[in-house]
C-alpha cells in the first residue's frame, strides 16, 4: 500500500509507503515523482515517511538501480530537497545508503529520525508532513 500526494501550496510531495517496501513499490514512488517533475516547472521538495513500513525487501542492487535512475532522470536543473523519516534502524540505514548512492548535484537528500527536524530542513510546518 502507498499513500502519496502533492501539497502544491508548499511545493511538496509526501509519500508514506506501508507494508513491505520492495523494488516494485519503490519504483512506483519514483515513477510518480518523475511524472510530477515533468509537469511542475518550479520544482518541489519531497518527504518520505518510512515509519509505517512493516519490513524492507530491497537488495543493494535494487537501491543502486533506483539511485542511478534518479541521478540520470533530469527534466530540469532545479535543486530540490528530499527528506526521509526513519525511526527504525534498518530503514534509516537503507535511506542513508540511497543518499550515498544517489550523489546528485540536483537532489539533496537527508535522513531524519524526528519529524520536526525534517520539517525544519524542508522549511515547512510539521503538520504538512503528517497528512
């Protein structure tokens, strides 16, 4: 299951995957982001809440493939921020691995364990991230 929405007033995409995060679910999130990147000329930041996951079933190769895809997909040159929220140690580590593998000059990633800190980094109200 996947909750994903755009908050246009804050130029923010919010994703909350549930259940088990596997390669298929991760690719659906990426596809949604890419479609929105094409249509939003001003760019937007992203927030992914990993705290509702029951498990993660991603191989290192899956994460590398997603990072490569995001790095090479470039419909514009707008700098954006992508925040991941992960209280679970495994989810936090997976998000950090993705951050390191992405290495994009356009997409700045940061992983957080606290919602308020992520909201401050994204310059939005914390309640925007709780939808």
